[in-house]
C-alpha cells in the first residue's frame, strides 16, 4: 500500500497553505474546471434528469452486483478474455505479476488507473524487476517525481512547468542538456517522443476501467490524450484493473452516464477518446492484443454494500467534488495523505485504509454542500462524512479535547436550569469582553479560530431571560 | 483465484437487500437494452442531425471537409497532405471502397494495413458519426485497424452522411444489427490533447495532432469545402 500520511492531515494542511507554488497551481482550478463544468451543464437541458437516471442505474446495479458481475465474467470469457477475482491489493498485485511472468514481460506501459495507485502497483513491479511506465502525461510527471497523484483526473495539478522541466532534464539524460524546455509545448513534445518508444517496446499494457459492461463483457476507458489506447493496442497483452463497483448493465446505461462524466470532469461535451474493449484481437484483425485479462478487485467495496455507504459506490471519479471543494482548493490533494483526496476521498479513504488512519479526513469539510450539489451521481457526500464523524466519536478516535468539550456540553445541555445559568454567565462575560464596539476579536481557547475573524458580541442577556421578561 | 471469486460473490449475495428485484429483473434488463433518456439535441430530423454533427465536430477541433462523392476522396486527401506539408505517404485501411478509388499511385505512396510507428498520416472509414457531440464511432476489424487512428500525427476519417446518427444509442443499435461488438469500438471526438501542464490545453498529446473528417454529403445545401 502507498504510505498513508492521512494521520498527519493537520500538519500537511498547514504546510500546504504556505506553499506559494501549490497555492498558485490550485488557483487554476476555479477558472478552469469549475467554470467549464457550469457552462457544459447549462448547455444540456437534460443534465439534471440524466443525473437522476444515472443514480437509478447505479443503485439498481449495486443492488444486484453479484448477478451483474457474474454476467460480465461470462461475456468476457465468451469473447476470449480471462477474469481474475481479487479480494485485496496483495492478490491483485500477485495476479498482475503472474500474468507478466507468463508473458515473459520486461516492460509494462500503463494508462491512468486509480486502482493501480490504490494497490501501489508501480513499486511492486519495480521490486520484481519489471519496468512500469506511466503514459498519461500527468501520471508520467509524478512518476518521475516519485509522488502520488494530487487530483483524481489531473494528477500533476500541483506541479508547475519549471518543475516538469526539471524532472525531464533529470530523467531524459540521453537528450542534449541545453535544449530549451521553457514552454509547455516543448515539454509535451518531449514527453510524446520519449513515451512513443516505451509504447512500442512494451510487452504488456495495463489500463484502468471507467466502466465495465455486463451485457457485452466490455471494459471502457475515457481519455483525452490517447495514451490509454496506445497502451492497450500495441503490446501483446492487455490487462484491465477494475474495482467491482464499476459495472453497469448495458451499453445504453453507460451512454447515459457518459453524458455526465466529461461535462462534470473537465466541462467538455465529450472526452476525446472513449474506448470499448471486448476480448482479445479477433482472428483476422491486424492489430490489438492477443490476450485480454480483467482483474476484478474488491478491496473493501463489498464491506460498504448494504450500508449507507453503498451510495459512495456510485462514484464515477469525475473529480467535480474536488474542484468545487473549498478545503481541497485551499490545501490540495497531497494533504489528504493517500490516493483519493477531496470530499470523495474523505468518504472513501476511511473504508480503504481504516478510520483510525483517516479519521481527520471527514473533518476536512465546512459542510458547505457544494460537492453534493455538483456530484453527477448525487452522492450525499456531507451526510456520509457526518456519519464517519459519528463513527469516529463512537470508536473514541476523536481528540480528547473535543471529546471532553462534547461531554461537558451534553452534561450541561441535559440540565435546563444549569444550562440557563451557564448561558447567562457566558453571555454577560462575552458582552463585557466585546466592550463598547460590541465586537469580539479574541476568545479564550479559540485563538487560532479567531485569528481570521471577528464576531459580534452578545448583548448581555440570554434568549431565555428575555423570553421570561416578555411573558410577564 | 476461484477461492477469491467465491468469497467475493458470496459476500455480495449475503449483503444483498431482500427487497431487490432479483435475477429475472436482471436478465430482463440485459435483454431489453432500452435507451434511457436521449437528449432532444440527439433526436433531430436527418438534415439537422448531419449539420449538427459537423458543427459539434468542428467545435471539438476536428477539421470537417464536405465532399459530394467517394470519388472525391483522393483529391481531398492529397490536399490535406499538401496543406500539412507531409511527405506523400499514406497508411490506409484495407477497405474495399478505399482500395477501389482512382489514386494516382505515382503521386502518393499508399500502404494498406495497420499503422506503423513511422506513419505520419492514417486514413480510415468511420462506422458511424454521432451528432450529439460530433463524435466518430470507429469499429475495429480486418478492414479497419484501430492503430490508424492513434499512431499517426494526422488521422483522416471518411464518414458517409448516411451513417450519421443522433445519439450514442443509435450507434449501438447499428452495431448490434451488424452482429455485435468488435474487439475495439473507439469513440473519437476531436484530436488528442492534454492540459496536464499547468492546466493549459495543448493539442497532440499521444494521439493525432490533427483530425480530418471527410464527410460525404451529396445533398448539403452549401457548397462543399473546408469547415
Ligand atoms: S463523488 Fe461525485 S463528484 Fe466526486 S468524483 Fe465521485 S462522482 Fe464525481
């Protein structure tokens, strides 16, 4: 598993807030993704109706997941492919390695796969003497920098072009050292040329899957670069990494959800390449892989089924909730400390790495509700985060100070007389602290919180006191 | 790994709600394949559908050139090679219609087959066009290698106006009528691009920098030509 730094969320976030480069990079999100999504959604009058349907499709599929997966497997097998079932990350890694060994593979190209990140496949392959090459430009950049992704659809969003140039100069030592690399266009051209060689030399191509289609046994990838396609069509073997909740019933159903995916993610009408792969190459085909493997990974998903968190399994990884989240926008993805950041990560990560590790993430929210309002799959993200907060409290994972404060409050709140008395003292004290301006600039025990805000002071008498007076 | 298979499936069965519709409903849904909601823009009359395809493809940065007849293909292709300053070489899909055209083989070197690493220009025939987003639907097969659309720097695609449909669902219906899915169905909407460096959009990431669509549209109202 990728090192989990989620327990250090608070420190990570503090560091991120003063990282000037990161803050500049995060600034691109608002005028990019956010505006374009708004425009794309407004242009399709049926957008919200499609969201309702997409939710229904996934709810129905998740309720019948065993049946749809079995049907998917049957179709893959009929079309000449192989399905491998894996309970956890370790089983998935071993399965990939077995396929690599059987094919005598030395080098592997990879299309972007969040499941690949989740099972930390690259490190594992390297340790076993196989060279994994990420081919999505963003993934390639962070692979060279030896970092995890900081965004689920724009993995290198935290990196600026000077840092990319630095990484390329360090890695591509066979190129002239004095070549100009100032412009993004030059960087892209260099990556294209370097990766072309890798595509052509690879023995195995590994992609993720945005969807699996039960009706046909197809796997679907959605990209803009075309790297996923070169990854899967040039090598002899195509391996698809997919978690079990990716399945949908029919081509019609995937069409409905595809109308939401690009618009929610990048604000495009449609991504450039949407590719449906069914089995290995056919007898008279001139290109395509000779073997087709699909790895179906559970890794914690089945534990969410049948609970309120089943709703999270509708997620299509569009990234809209990250793009619209004020907390993500302030601290970026690495602060969350694992593979999935932002609101979707705050809900998912505790299930995949344990709530004890990820207990801070559900707190990394202002509950403004923006994520839920843009989620194409209508996932109630704030509600699910609240449930995780409750669970953290019940499992005594929250901080002693917070527990103490809550216990004290509940003691007082359940005793009306005591409550009135304490409230009266508090109101008077705050009123006198507020002085003539009636404004609080400082509060004991809340220095950090008050640093950025002022608060109107109470006038000195509680609501209950005023109520009693007027009732007279 | 069949132990894992049993473990996962039995877990899924164990947590399944008792109120779920069950196996019969699943089979029915898989057999029925009813389109869900198809947007109004994908349900237009024929002429609007063809023009809508063209408009959306151009918006996605494809270059659309309308021609009257398949016989016009060689001239249109040569014009593209010249305008892009390409060597007179072409990797062409081994498609009977393309092969039968009056190519001036003294002027252009044509290799029929899949694309290779050094190919600069690939020529293939679309299975269908989807108007709602200006998307080409490519079906791989012996006469339509998928590499032609990804390895070369320029991809030229012939699309007959008769094969333009409104919605993705219409494309699936066509394909099912032809006998099911090939190894690869590529939906292609414009040329390759990336915004992974500082969120600045750049064309020509790993796939083609240029996507040309030769739309065979004999009864277009305006005179044929670029864009
Ligand atoms: S939770 Fe919703 S908005 Fe966030 S990535 Fe998943 S589908 Fe997109």
